[in-house]
């Protein structure tokens, strides 16, 4: 009996050991199978840009070159750390209001539009993607496709029209994983655009202010209605006396002094500087116009209705025609139709700079930015 009991016990022990060994072997086989059947990591994805083009881009975008300043400013307001270069040198005033990491970026120039950037320099920079933000049509799509093929770097098209700013922020926020910040900025833009549209629609044709946008060395260069650089005039319900011209949405027009005198604008909006000349400040275009005796009889000059466009860190009006124009809507609207665009411009400016540039604007800063830009009331 004892021997039989021992035999049964031995068999039980042996079976238990076999089960344990089998279980261990099974676990080992499962882990090994899991390791060998793992999927390769996905490093790229296909996006549809705002031109409807399908572009293969890195899944994680950390380094961007914007071909034109419109896109550079959009990206700056979302996350300046993403930018790999800037398009032009900054004046001393512009430097003051920009983040240090942006000030220290290399100047690469523009590409696709303007083509001041060298393709070899772009390749050395090795951005993950290139952003083209501007006018979109078949012609520009072709140019972008050709550039993308030459460089072997994905180029993404973003609509640079100011009224498309909310959609541009939504698109870029999703592309860059910055949805929360981009949504906040896009909603601000949409609210401002909606307000302007409602106000401008109520301004009778005969009461629309006749405006002239003065650019160039002597103020005799301008942009017609329909141009990206001048669209603020239409948005606030003004009348661009340069009329409407076809061709490139970026093309400027040169006119004679006699033509400007004949047009006789009610309001002149002048670039802060007569020309961008590298580092440092440049001559005031407003001072040049006021100092030209041939223009003394213009209504705008006689009535003191010639204003400088605030330009730091980016122009509120154009050159570049960036998202900073959203604040420009409030500024120009209040300047032209103060009762209709009833804004506290100092308050609005401080809010915009905090929201879009993460900059706490002081009263002294505001006075510096808006020197010769506000009406005396």
C-alpha cells in the first residue's frame, strides 16, 4: 500500500513539473512571436494642404522654413521654436518686439515668390517641410510642385488671404500638433473679421473714405484693390483710389506725382520707412511726403490725415501682408470710422500682442509703436 501511494504521488509530481515547464515555454513563445511580428514604426503621413494637394510629410514636424513672410508670421504666432530661418533682416524696432530665438535665426530670404533664397542654403538648412503661404491658383500650384520636386522637400500650401486666416490656423494647428493655440488665434481672427464685415456693409458708398497706400522711396508706389498688400482698405469699408488691377496679387504699381495729385486722397496710409535697408532704422516715408511741397494741396495733407503704419514686430497693414493685419483692421477701422469701429486701440493692441506674440506691451511701448499712427481727437 505504501509503495502504491508513493507511485501515485511521484506521477502527480512529474505531471505538475511538466505542466509548469510547458507553461513557461508557452509564455516564451508568445513573447518571441510578439517581438517578431511587431509593425514597423510609421514615420510619415499624407496630408491634404489648403490647395487640395496631397503631400507626404514627416509624422513629427520640428523644423520649418517658410518661403514667404506671410507663413513665417503665422508660424511665429503658433510656435516660434518651429522656425528654422527668417526672410529678411530686422530693424532695431522690430528686434525689440520679437523673441530672442527668432532674432537669432539666419536670414534665408524668400523662395517660390521673389526667390531671394539660394536653393543650396535651403538644402543645407534641411527643414522637415517648407510652407508656402500666399495666393493659391493653378499657376502657383505648378510653381510649388516644381520647387518640391527640385528640392526633394515637402512643400505645403496655405491660403494667405486674410479672410482665410481662421482656416489657416485650423490647418496648421492640426498639422503641427498645436490645435489648442491655433484654435484660440483662429477664433480671435474670425471674430474680428465678422465684426468688420458687419460694420463695413453698413457704410454707404458715398461716405467711403478714399484712401491711398503709399510705399516705396517717395511714396509713389502703391497696391491696387484686390492685392494682398492692400486688402485692409476694402475690409474696413474704405475705397482704394488706385482702383482694381488684374495680374499678380502681389504686383505693385508705380505712378506719377501728377496722378497722385489728380486722385487727391482723403487719407494716406504710409509705410513706416521709405525703404527696408538692412539693419537699423530707415527714413520716414511720412516725413518725405509732408516735406514734398508739390503735395501740400492734397486733402490728406491739408487735413493732417496722413498716418504711419505700425510695423513691429510685423506690419499692421502690409509688407509683409501677415496676420498682424487682424490688429490692423481695428486700427485702420477706428482711424477711418471711429464711431463705427468703436475700439479702445491701446487696450486692443495690448491684448493682441499678448495673445499672438506672448508680449506684455507697456504704455510706453504702445506710444512708440503708434507714433504718427493715431488721429488727434
